[in-house]
C-alpha cells in the first residue's frame, strides 16, 4: 500500500472543453511525441507496420454518439481521455512498491519507473482506464502532466505547459492550478459548469470537463416577414418598396 | 517511502530547426528538434502565421514519416512486365539519361506526347513553368479531381476563393456557416478560428450530411441531402430578398448588380450593355442618366430599366423571388423542413444586419470617393469539396458567393476576407495556352481563365489540344486541368495517343483515380503490336505507393524534412488577410538514401534537355538545384519565387535576387510576411490603398479594381454560343446542357448522378479525417494506430430497415460496380446517405505494410464504384463524370444501394499482392 499525501499545495490539472473538441487527435500524437522522448521509458509500438499494430499512448480520444430520447438530433461528442490526477487516486493506494505516487507539491500522479515492477495492479484499480503498460519496457506509463515541461527552465516560459495543451488547435485544453480560485482553469470550471468524471466513484478527479453547450436550438426569434405581398403587387412593387429603402 | 526527486528541467534537444510541415497541404510552421543529429520531436511554431504554434495529429507524427519503411531508396528501372514489380536499382545519371532519351525526341517532334501531371504538388509555379518550356500542352496538377469548382467559381464571382485564399474575419464574425467541409483542409486555421469564435460566444452552423469534426461542435446542424446545397442556398437568397434583408448599398457600389443586361435579340443579348467606348455603365440615381460605372460620386440605380435593358438586379429579383425557391417548395428535396430553412435565413439576416457595426477606418475607393468608416457584417461562410465535388458544384459555389454578396459580407469587417495575392479579377489571370510547335516552348502558361469560346483549347477541326480535354465544350472553365481523365484518354487514344506519362506524387493506380480497377488495367494494357498502350511511365514519389509498381522509371523523392521547397506567392502562398506571406522548406536533416528532391531533378532534366530558362548560353545548367532556382529565378524582372529579403535584403516583393535570401528565411523561422496597411485591410477589390500596395508588392503591374460578378459574362458567352450565336459553335449534342450549366446567374440543377438512379436510392460520400492525409497516413506508425480501418457508416433508417448488426458487412452496388465492406451505425447522418473515410483502404504490398494489414484486408475504397464516365444516355455518347463547367470530378454524385451480407473475413474487391519495391516495415 502506498499513501496519498494529506494535502497538496497545488492541484495541477486539465480542463477539457467538450464543446470545442473536434476530435482531431492532435493532442494524442503531440503527447506521444513528447513522452516518447520525455519522462521515463519511451512509448513503444509493437508491430507498427504489421497486421495488428499496438502501442502505448497516454492520451486517447474517443468519439461517442448521443441520440436524445426525445427524438432530437443525434450528436457526436469527442472525448479525450487521460489521467485525471485524482485526489483519492486508487492507483496510488493499490501500488505494492510505492512506485505509483501523488506529488505533494502539485498533486501530479506519477510512476517512479525505477520502483515499478510492472504488476499492473494500478491499471486495474483505475476506473478510467488511464494507465497503459508499456509492452517493451514493462513499466506502467501514464500522463505526467508533462512534469518535464511545466517546470522546465530549458523551455521558454510560454511553452511550460503540457504538450497536449500547447498543440490543441481549437484551444479546447487548458492547464492550471485548481487550488487557485483565480486560475483560468478554476474560472472556466465555474463559468461553464465544469464537471469531474464519474464523481460517484469517490476518486475526486482534479481534471474537469466542460460540457457541450446545448445544440440544435435555433434561436426562436421571429422569422423574416415579407416586405409585401409579391404576388399581389408584382416584381415592380417589390422593387419600388425595396429600392425605396435606399433613400 | 519518500517522494523520488526527479529532473523537471531536462535538456530538450540539441537544436531546433524551423521549417514548413508537409504532412498535409496546410503548410504550418514547425519546430523540428534534433538530438544527436536525429529528429527527436516536432511541435508547431508559435510565430508562424498559419498555425500560431498549434499542430495537428499528422504534423506531430511527422517524426514517423521521416523514418517510414515505405521510403524509396534509389532510382529504379523496370526490368519485368509492368506491374510485376521487377525493378533494378540504377544510378541517378542512368535514370536521368534514360528519361532524357525518351523526352528529347518527343520534344523535337511532338511535344504533346509527353503528358506531365502532378498530384499534391506545392511547386506548381515551377512544374508549370517547366512544362511550358518543354512545350507540351499536357500539364496540370490535381485540382481537377480536387476542388476546381471551388477555386474557379470563386475567381469568376468574387475574384478569390474559399480554402487558403481567404478566411472569415475571425476577430469580428459572430456567425460562421460551414458547407460540406473536408476536415483536413485549411484544418489548423479553421480549428483555431472555431475555438476563438466559440470562446467569444459566437455561433457555428454546420450544413453537411455528416456530423463529424467541425459539424460535431457546430451549435446547429443541418443534415442536408448531398448535391442539393445550391437549392438550399438559393432558397435562403429567396427568403432574404422577399424580406428586403439584403445590402442594397453594397450591391449597388461593389457588384455588377446595377449594370445593364443587354435585352436586345442578337449576338449581344444577355451580355453586359456597353457604351460607345466599350465600357459598361450604370444609370445614376441622381440624374436618371447613364454614367460611368467607375465615376466619382455616381449613385448606381439597381432598379433601372434603360431603353428596354434591365439591370442585373432586376434579373436577380425575377429569378430568386420565384416560388420555385420558396422553402416550402424545396424542403423535401434538400431534406430540411421549410421552417428550419426560414429560421436559418432569419439567423443570417440577424447577424448581417441587426448586429452590423462599423470600424473607424478611413479609406478611398477606386472611384475616388472617400469614406470615414467601414460597415461590418459579422457573418461568414466557408465551404470545400462537399459542395464542389458534384456535377452542379460550380453553380452551387457561385450561389454561395452570391449569398455572401447579398448579405454584404465579403471583404467587410466580420465577413469573409481574401488573402493576398487575392482579390484578383478574372481579367488579371492568364487565358489558357496550348498551341504546340516541335522544339519550342508554349507561348504562355497552360492553365488560365477562359473568357469566351475563343479561348477554348480546340484545334481547327474541333478536336482538343489537350489529352485531358480541358478547356473544351464539355468543360470550358477547367482551370485546373482534368488529371482524372488523363489515363483513360491516353489509353483510349482519344483525342490522340501519347508516348510518355510523367507523374509526380499522384497515386493514380489507387485512391486518386475513379474506376481504380480499370485504371490499373489501362496502365498495363498492350496493343496488337505487343507494346504498352501507354508506352512509357515515369513516376516520382518519396514512398512506395500503389502507383510505383506501374512505372517504368522511378525517380525517388525526399521526405519533407530533407528538402528545399518554396511556398510561393506565384503559387499557393501562406498569406493571411492582413499580410502576404510565403515560406520555405530546407533540409533540416540530410537524406540517408540515394534520393533527390523532385524539383531539383526536374531542373536537372530541364538543363539536360536544354529547355529555355534552365540553361546558360554555353549550354550548362543554369541552376545547381532547387534552392538555387528559388533564390535566383526571376519570373519578371525583380519578381521571383520568394518576396522576402530581396535585393540587398531590405526589399519586399520586388528586387534583384539576394544570395542571402534563404539564410534570412531560415533565420526568421522559415517564412516571410509583408503586412497590409491598416486602411487597406478590408474592401480590398475597391480600396485604392490596397490596390497600390498590391502593385508595390508585385501581385500585378497596375491597380485592378473590379466589381463582383453576380452576372457572369464569360458564362453568358457560352450560353450565347449554345443558342447559335457566333462563329465558334459547340457540337449539337452539348447545346442543351451548355444552356443550363452556363447560366450567367447562379442556379441549381440536379446532379447528373441522380439521373437514372431510381434503383440506387442512397447517396455515398467520402471524407478525409483530420488525422490522415490522403493515402499518406497509413505508412505512419502512429497514425495507422489511430485509424487503420474504415467502415461504411449507415444511417439509422438503413441500419434498421436492413436489420444490420455490429460486425456485419454490406454489399454496395452503384450503376458502375460493386464492393463488399464492413459497416457501422451512425445516427448523426442524413437518412439517405452512407459514407466512409477516404483512402484508408490500401492495396496489399504497398506502403511497406504487412499483407495482413487491416488497411488492405478490411479497408476499402469507394473509387471502385465511381466511373470516370457517366452511363450511356441513348445517343451513343458517354459524358465525363464531371462538372460541365469546370470538369471537376463529380466524386460525390455517387448513388448506391445497400444490402446486408452478414459478417465477412475481408472487404471486396481484393487484388493480388503488389510486388514490394521496399521491404515490409518491421520495428519503428
């Protein structure tokens, strides 16, 4: 059993805006690219040009179709999925070696790969499917919130954010400190009704998802009224009325 | 156990080199990180005008493309039967000598027998210039099967088009309406724009049979029936006109709505009425008398009738106020209830007129009138292949521009803005050039904008000059050529036989051809003499695509990180509405194989052939390589491929070549921008400050102000010919079709694919995902894990009626062919439409993939269902499956029927495994 910190100074995490995520997968490969050469073991790929390629990804995007019961228009919701850096992270408490831990300074859930024995218990314990065992390195891989970017003094200050946030073309991903009520992520969560994923599980995820705005509700303002009865007054009547507007 | 200490500031890389992406056509700026001389990470360049730091899934996966096992390694010469894959490696000298031994005699005797067509070519100003110097009329890039309807309809109407040639005024627009967009096109800029608009609380409306991607995040979605967009648009115009919600001031000042249409019977009927000086004129509201169209202070009268001639505006009113365009009359056809159509018209009106605003920008128009502000109309549109890849696509794209125009929303704050060198009127474009003479260059560029029948590429006997039959009565405005007709026509010897087919980066033996199975046969077919019907094929590509096996000579290209390129203002630049921009690629890593950048090879071939412009007086090569050309070539004195840092480095646009130019580009992150002055930022076609800036920046030699062409005179000239006027006459069998298709005022007619489609009730579409570019993505170790398989998506209506269950396959039958493919259910889809992702399906053996790859086993193409010719219509003739105006391939006219066949092991048809020209890929 590994202990969670009683308190973290910061609660770093992501806000993902489901209203603007177009499902383009940019965050998926930016994450793969950075973390393939970043913290810990590379993210390997097995049989990449073969019949059944598979590899380690720390962030994946799924598309869901929603068909309202009331017969409304069907909708597609694109849903990026990665570690939520839970406050009560079951993946940490289940770890037999202490390899899986939550950092006390910022709340990032990390794997100390030197101590990881690849038993896979944490992946079983995570209800969100956010961890992947690397088949080559045989260690557990997961989102690090780009811990090797966000404090990295070799990067320009504006680049000290997770690779997925930096690359997101629609700006649907935001990074920040949820412990700071004035941070962008806290404000977005307040303003847009950000929600944790499956809160009933009691894991207290830090990340928040902004729900899609209501769709397919054309404003119910009045429709355009014809200038006049064209049938009765003819094209000439329409032209007179229309062009009279210029004067 | 304590928390481990970790290094949170690791060194990122040894070096960053900034160049231009080529994982698709967007041309984003990228930072390529190098560690120990190898590419270690790729991210977006924050300073770059196109992507502003962001990067898509493809861009970040470029690192896997540079090492892809599918990369060709060395020049190859065919030694066995064509298509057998029997090649031998040869040296570059041997390869180039062989090519010259084929090309040189042709140039000296019959240059048209070389057909040079390029696919995803970003160097058309070079490849076109080369073909012009060679002297063959047979050159074009891939626009004919891509989106020429979109490009040409834009040029003929507003002097610029959608996609990279313009964009919404993202800063001010409140309502953004997308029609049928391909999700990979201009993809990062549109994604950035949608994100910004939504963050401001603006609204996105998607009009598309399929609700994925941008349409998934659209606040409102209209699942239109394919091919009916034009009808919907004209109905919206009907609603707006009926309610008087159109911008009269804009129409009267900036469009040809107040010009008079000649109403007198005879050869001038329907042309714009001209005065004794051959100038169009308007009736001045102040005097009721004729006045110059560009006269200072003139107030053009939209409603004028003069000596029996009526204004364009009167013709518009007559056509669009007709009951034919009432929402109630068209709702069933477009698949959208009338009330929703009326609601959409009201939303457009609300944004354009109720939310109108002004910007305090003082400006002077071309008439000399000054204005102390600009009126903003915060509604903007974007459209792409979804509306243009139909046989009514040109008229539909014109209709969409007309909709923007009546709202007064083009080139105004909040509306659609063009990017330099656009706007540019038809008159500023060349006409097509095609007359050949042995040993001589063509007198001008191949591709251009036809003004009337006299510009058609027809010989005196009425036969086409060009192998693709571009610029003929069958498709007069084929401004991008018709690459999809080259192989079928060359095989048929219609209009004539060719000798050497020279292709660059175009997968014509697979996903870039209609009727793929038949095209593969055409490529290997032999005549009675035992020779190949298409005698010689030279192909250049960087990767082992399906096309490679069908070449006789392969010229292996580099990857995009190993080469020089220029994204030029002479071609398709990276401008923004507020700045002209161009950019370069440069070898950020050295190629580790015996490959050469195609453009350098082309210049080498040109020198060996002694082509004008490519050799010095002593016969030696004028350019060492493409980089040398980029810097030193001058198209006109002082105007070259790049506008930045010319002369001594201080000149922009015009200036003598600067040997230091590429170094300056590299220093600046690979691009250059020339900013539009603030007073010139909107109203560009009419804004004197913009016109002057455009001349100074080298886009044209004199100011070119113009009016938007609601009424198209070039189109009317073809209609007149079809009516029997003039000496140059169309063949009789095309008269009726020309009368409709060349209507000078936008209209809608049913797509040709709908004809005789009673047994094929379902529309079938393809679209490209945001994470794959054509066929390129499947060779990428990361991207193919994201999308290694495609399904045919079926709407609920078909899914339920046919009793489909997960895991099923369907037999899909079109008038032309049959395929059997895996299916999936999708509710967010037009009820009569099925669709799939384009070009995921691969042929076994291609792209260095395993024979059992899902792309080859379950992946599939719809191309097998689409013929390049329409079914015979009873008169013994078969029309090309193309738009009758431009010749754009009508991919999306496809009609099918669907039958459930239960689970299957693989998709059909399957083909023999392509012989491998590179070994199957193993590890990364």
